[in-house]
């Protein structure tokens, strides 16, 4: 495949209008020539379009009416297929605060989907589930993100309080035997949290701090133990105070810690986004959707981890918890945003050039997880790419060199 006449922008590099040649699943050449003149090459004329590395969402719960916690292959396929329309080429299947048996079922489904790295392997699933008008490629399920159950009950938010428990590394490692657990979110002030962080870090599992009332000193201890991420930064955390520094203060100051941010216009104001980017820099911020099953669906009543959620005018809230403007943890229940919406808001709010803003859409996420084979526009990288129009809306998604989705 050759993508011609695209404005190519990668992390830290604006390459201008050039051609990209793909050989099998990797980027083979950048610039004129290559396979372009071979009769067997598929040439995509991308005049007027911008080519980015594919988007990566490491924190989302569902889409299109399906939730990863449904723990069915059908739900996982539906979410994955929908993510292609969002330009997402890799993601983590994110769980909720549920019993271990439920999380094990989720991990089994994630393992199934993770094995579908080649189109031919889709024969493992019934084709009748979904129409595949352009190819049988799907975005890559990189593994699992456990968002819970190791959270502070006071900061649980939309996590089901019935299943909260203290950090347990052995439980995580049991689930890791089923499917690769890439990331675990937990509250560092809970009993056993520091030992859990040290154990999981030693096993190569990223520890992310969230749903927590930790102060600055506790954050620093968790950071020393190996924590490197902050889950939906600022949300479900103690607010900034000039005399009582919190985990937010610590996160803004720590140059070696990544901050996930939900840039849907509900969870963070634009000035706060600008402050985070100014303090952290473009290399330590990661866009997430934290999308629940209602993403891409109409307003109505939905379920999140067994809790009833009302979706109205782009906002998801716990239906049975009244809004309290003074509450530290609001009744917001995840987001209903799709990744392009979050990316566009981040670009506008951060005022970064696209070559810097694009780092937060995939490169930072991948490198924070130790994944280096994709995320850049460079020879030898996996050809996970998204073409967007002048409004930054996806028009084509390419996964490992295959045209997986194209806007009709």
C-alpha cells in the first residue's frame, strides 16, 4: 500500500506533504518512490488529508451499547469495531470494580480479542456478528487495564462500592495469567498499597494512582514504590490547596509521572487542561476517553458496573445520586465521548502544534507501557495509522497495513 500526498505528522515531527509506503504490516519507506509504481500496490490518494499514527485509548469501558464488563466476545467485537471509526488502532480493555470472577471473564474475552492480530484469525468468531465492508482487521487489544477494585470508598465515584477491596497483588497476578494486565489503577493510601505497587512494578505491570484521597506525601511514597501513572488526573482526587498539598500537586510537579486526562469538556475545564500541559509538558500527558457503553449512543438510561446511569446532553451521571456542586467526587459516571472529540478539544485547549499534541493521542500511552513497535511515523514501525480531514475527523483507519475502516 502507498498513501500518497498526505500531510504527515508524527510525534515531534511535521514531515509535510509526502508519500508513505507500507510493506505488509510495517512502514517501509517515507517519501517518493518505493512501491508506488508497482502494479500490485494499492495507492490511496490522501490529498487534503492529514496522516497521524493511530490513536490509542488505554482507558475506556465501552462503546455502542456494549461494555467490556459484559464479558462476551460479541461485546468486545462490537466495541473494537466501533473504535475503528474513531481512528483507534490499539486499546486496553478497561474493567470496573467487580468481583474477581467477573474480571476473570473479562480477561478471557480480552485474551480472545488479543489473539486476533491477523485478519485470518477472525474465523474464530462468527462472521454474522458484524458487517465488515472493507476488511476483517480490528484494532489491537493490547491487554487489560484494571480500574478497580482497589479504591478508597470515599472516592469511589461511579465505581460500585459493594465490590471495593484493599490492594491485592496476588489477585492481579492470577488475572494476568489469563490475559496480559498492562495497568492497574489503585488508591495508594489503602492498606497494603505500597507493597502491591512494588510487587506489580517488579512484574512489569504499570501502577496508576486514582480514586484516592492521598496527600502529597503519600503520592511521593507511591511514586518511590514505582507508580508512574495518574488515573483520570484531577478527577476523584483531593483538590489543590495551597497549604495542604494533594496528589494533584504531586502530579503537576513530578516530571517522571504520566497524567491521563479526560478531555470531553465535562471532566476538566479548558484552563485546567492548559495548566496540566504547561506543568507536565507534551511528553507526559495522555488523552483518554473513559467512555462507557453509551458512547456513540443516544441519551437514555444505561448501566455501569451495576449502577444506573443517566445520559443527557453529552453528560453521564449516576441516576440515583443527586448532583452536589460542593462534593469532591461528583456524580459523573465516565464519559460518552469518542476519541476524536477528546483529541480535538485537547488540541484547542492546549494550543500545542499538532506535532506536539499528537504525542498525547498514542505515543505517550504506548511508551508508558513499554510498547515501542508502533506510535511513530518511521520506517520499521507497525503501520497503525489514521487519516483525518481538515476538522480532525477520521476518514480512514489502517491497522497493521490493512485498510480497516473508511468513511462512507
